[in-house]
C-alpha cells in the first residue's frame, strides 16, 4: 500500500477489536481496497465497506461525551439543490462532490481544508431536464489512485487522486434518450460499476462494469429484455425456480386491452423457468408496440459485493410508465434484487419484490451483507414497505415483514412463492383515483441508506411515513420526454408524522425501537462501535441516538435540510463526524424550485409544504464536520 495512506491514530482514539469476516478473505488480502476499508481513519467507500454497512469501529465519540460535539469546520460547495451521498476520506485528503454540475473538491485535512484541486465538469445545462427528482449525485468512488465521478450527463470520469487530472472518461448513458445518471460509481476489485437513471422517461436501463485502468467496457446487463442481453444463463435461480415464474397476472377481460382488469394466478398454476421472461412478462395491449423496450428498471442505488462469493448485489427500479394498465404482466425484471458474478456479469439469482408495480415502488435501495447463525445473509429495506432478508448465496427468501403496520397495498408476502398478497382495494387503474395508499411512491424508505452494527446485530433505518392518492392517466411515449402517466398527492401517515427512524432485527423482521420524525428522515445512517447512530433530517437537524434504546443524545441544526449520508473518520488522533447538508431529492425538490401546487414535484409540493414552517431552508450545499 502506498505510504501516503499509512496513518495511525494517536493514543486518545480507542478502536473496538475484531474485523469483518468479509474484510479478511485470504484471496483478497493484498487488495488495496480491503486494506483501506480496514483503516477506520479513512472512509474510502460510500457506505464504508463492500457490504454497505455504514459501520465504523471508531469509538472516541461515545454515549458519555457525544453531547459535547461541536462544529469543527464547514465547507460551502457553492451549489444549490440536494446534496446526497457522502464525501470520501483517503489519507489526509477529503473529496467532496456536489449536485449538478457535479463539481469535485479535494481538501487537505493537514492544512485547514485548503483546496488542493478542483474539477468542474462542463455539462450541457439541458441534462437537468431529464433528472427526475432533483439534480442530485450520490457521490464519488475511489480505487487505483483514482477518484471516480459519474456525471449526471452520463459521462463516467476517472481523475488522478493527487492532481485532479482527467485520466480517462467514457459515455455510459445518453440524456437525449431520457437516460441520465445519479448513482455513485462503486469500485469492486479491478472494476468500476455504474448504473442508469430514467425510469420516468421510458428508458431501458442497465448496470455496467468498466476496467479501472482505462475505462474499457467489460460487461453490461440490462434490466429487461432477452436473457442474452440481461446476462441470464441456465443456472439462474436454480435454488428457487419459482422466482422465475411466468406472469402471476392474467388478463380476465379476454384480450390485452388498455384498462383491462387482472387477477393473481393461483400458486399451483404457476409455470416455472422458461427463457426470456424479461420479454414475455410484458404483455402488450392492442395497438401498442412498447413493452420491455421502454421497460425502465433503473439502477441508481447503492451496490454491494462479497469477495468470497465474487457476487455483487443491487436492485432495479420502476417499470416504464407509472400507469400499470399500459404494461400488463409481471414486468420482469424491474423491481428486482440481482446477484451477479462480478467478473462476467452473469446473474446467479434474482428476486422480484413488486411484480406488476402499480405505485412506483422502486426496488433500488441498498442490499446490506452480513452474517448470522453460520449463514451468509443480505437484507434490504424496500420502497414497498417490506424489510427482506435473504440467503445471499442463492437468494432464498428468509424474512419478509412490514416495516410498519400502516403499509396497506399488500397484506403480506407469500413465503413459498415470494409473491406479495395484494389488497385489491389499493390497486391502481387508469382514470381511477385510488385513495389512502400506504406508503406513497416515496416508499417507506427511499435512497437514504440504512446502517448495520455487527455489535448489536441491528439495522438502523431512516424512514418515510407518507401515504398518497394515485391516479394513472393516459400518456403517450415519446423518446427523451417524460413518461410518468400518473398524478398523485402525498400526505402524512396515520399517526400524523411524515418520518421515522428505527432499529430492525433482520432475523425476526421486527423493530426493536421506532422513533417518530415530523418529516422524512432522508439522511443516510452511520453507526459506530460506541453504539451511536447518526443521521440527518429534512428540517436541518443532525442527530445522534443511543443504538440500543433509540434515545436522542445530541442534535445540531445545520444550514439546510440533510439528504446526505453521515460518515466518521480520524485525523491526528481525533475522531470526526461529518455530513453534507443541502435539502433536495424528491422530498425537497419542491422547496428548492418554489413549487406550490399539491401535485407538483410528483406530489412532493403538497406533501412537504409544511417544511417552510420548520426553518427548512432551501438547498445551499455544505459539508459539516463535528468533533469533541
């Protein structure tokens, strides 16, 4: 490892003992990434490690002294709109990104955060028109001495970490087609993994691996379409063939007519694996040509990787248009968790959480890898309101429980078939205004990532507590233009609040504690070895909780709402906690743009109109760093 990354804490900083099992895999002992991730002074991955845990072994800041946390320094990015994701800390440098135009700053932690270099992409301003839900960017990646930026305009850029010089770049998506990028690049071994946004524009999305050295394309896997383009082989879902069932919906109108009604096929009549389900589960209404070709399945979330299995995990998002009557069938493989071989991209297993999505319950939230009872597990907190735990080796579903009782679109998940048992009262159809659907399209949890503590064996999950009305409408597909096909309004859940934060047991599917929040907790969680949990809220607070009880121990009000993810790092014997502020994302976009009609911002304007009464200032971006 390069000497510039070798750093040690002073005597004042205590670390808890033990390393993650994943981090000590012998076959990858020399991997630079694993070495850096094992140094808790640094924060070299968006979610700290390959497993997406958001967990740090630093413990200088603890339950006793956390109340003494003060603002150590701040850095204004000069960019408005939502600041999602987190900075990276590598050696003595911090790398900060912004919302569009996705500027990058390298700050010297040894020299009062002096700007060592900056990178200002020259993106066409028109790309902002195809960014669905604010001009966000979820952060940077690092590997091989390079900082990686996935620009909103689809260009993936590799920058020299020391100088900021462009080493290579490549075009991933084309905004002219309606596709864009908001995800952070993820660096696994010698590959840069990046995704695709644009489900609201009828794009056909994919996930792609590039060579870390020169940006050469290694593989690309589509979310919909023929098996050969989705990289699905004969060994796909062999442990759970029922996950590859043909459509669980059949038209009962005697022909695939727009607006036809559908019912679930009995489990005993499900047919098992046949080729090209990514095509054949998109049943075409009469006089329409679109289907899987405009199938959506965006991949703009957080990715994880198990070096021992050589499998990477990620989720796909909503199918094509929000009007479900336009696309009868399961619409595979939108709304799916995939496990793929990192080297070839071939899918080993896939599980579709919301077949024939009727509510925009994107399935792209993070998959967190963890071990318990001798099993390799993966947990996922979905927009649809269910928390899932799988055997990550083969995809076997072990737990699927509602995260909150207010979830009503489905009564439960059938554990044998994996199919949700939908309540027809909350189904949506064209020109029918379905009311009281919980959760809203925002989901019980959106992109804001959870954290997992190997000490408490608990997940810490920031939540939305929002319901909606939803009316699909006719909408013609035009390439490169919005294709939502629905109007909606949003409002607080049954107990009158719009957010929460909980500790969740991934083995039982139950919460250990659940705190209410006035507004959605849209900031990603951090948990530490001193059993502290940090996260931010839309109404400008950064909070620290007792991980075991949920008791609030500290809070600090920053300049704008928080949609960024909290991190911690060490420098010269001192532990720091930091988070980006700058309200935005779907929940905050209406405030930034001054939208006031109830349905503006895809319902966010009406749902979050009270934010202005709670000092939730518009989204001026800033990095906020705290210490004792």
